[in-house]
C-alpha cells in the first residue's frame, strides 16, 4: 500500500508543476481519492487556495498561473485572455489609462466557479465569444506568449503584435499563455463600448494601431456577429486612416441596417449610422 501511495505521489509530482492549479475532479480522474487528497493537504504537499482547488506550494498565486492551469493542465479550452487584458499584455497599456484591474476571458463556456473564489486581487470577467464571433476562436485571432511562472514575466515575445499560435520550447517555469491577437482584442474592446470602455480611450488606442494585419482584420470582420462592433471599427478606422485600411474589402462586410444609438444626446455619424460623443465626431 505504501509503495502504491509513493508511486501515486511521484506520478503527481511529474504531472503537476509547482505553483500550478488542479481541481478535485482532475485528481479523482487520475486516481486520487478524496482521502488521499486530504492527506496531501494535511502533510503540506498540496495546499488548497479555495474549496476543491489544489496546488503544489510555490510562492504566491498569480492570476496568470490560474489561467495557464485552465488552458493547459486542466485542458479547459478554448478559453483565451482577450479584450483590454490582451492589449495590455501586448504593449498597448499606454493607450489605456487604467492598468489591469480585471482579467477578461473569452470562450464558448464559462470557466469553473472556483476561479472566482481564488484569493486574488484581480477579478475575472467572462465573455461568451460566440455572441461576438460566429466560429471557433481557435481557428483565428489568438496568439501564444511565453509566461514564466517563477518570475512573473514574459520571456518570449516572438508572438507579440499578432503572432500565430506557436509551439515554443518551454522551460521548467515557462508556460504558454494564450491570448487574443491585437486585431481580435480590438474587436473585443469595441464590444465593451460604451458601457465599460470610453470612446476617448478607444480613439487613442486606434491611433497607435498602425501595424495591424489586414488579412486578420478582414477575417474577423467577416466572422463578427455584432453590427455595432463592425460599424465602430470602420468609424474609428476612417478617423485614423492607417495604411491597412485600404486593403480591407468593406463591401463584403455586413453592416446591417438602421441606426444604432450608442450615446444618448450624441451626434449621429451619417456614414455608419451610430451616435457618438459630440466632442469626438468631426474632429478629423
């Protein structure tokens, strides 16, 4: 019996890196009974940051470790970091006046409830991306960066600013952190207007997006299910007139019909039939 328990413990050490998260269901599926789980916690080999959630002790828990654990060890996918959070991670924080105070996650299925019960100062916000995009998000618009769970830093930036999902050579502490490319994250940010994002910040962000890839933008425009987001995209794109705009085929994009009132008392843009703040409209 002791030999079998020792084998199980060694097996768990191989499967579970220090600091990463698993849940009770994962342990049970791999042959670890509730009694054995309790014994590991009691002995200090595992710690329990929330009910039904376990990790091998290694420093303080970060939100990146929680997301990486879901994306990799627990295979809870597709679930990606998107919107404002993805833009901040990829170097656009200076266009967005607030630092990360919420982590935006996108996927067709909500993450497990225990994610919101972890002792973290940054809350998670889940978005059902099937409401915004028609197809599987893995097919387009996501990227992968190298996140070092030991130092809390990104140690590989080859996928920054629109890289594809790549297979990198991860070291002992390096794990893939999957997130939206800047192109996709922009659409996700536009979806938050005007309730949870400001027109001024989005306008400032657009000014710095000179290097987006038009092929990705076109795919996202054709796949986007939100008329509001597509109209906002072209409204801001026309204002800033980046070089990539001339490569987009606007006539293939369904912009719907009728007006969209986004701001009470705002000015109606005649081209895209959306109301925008008066101090923004007509500046350029």
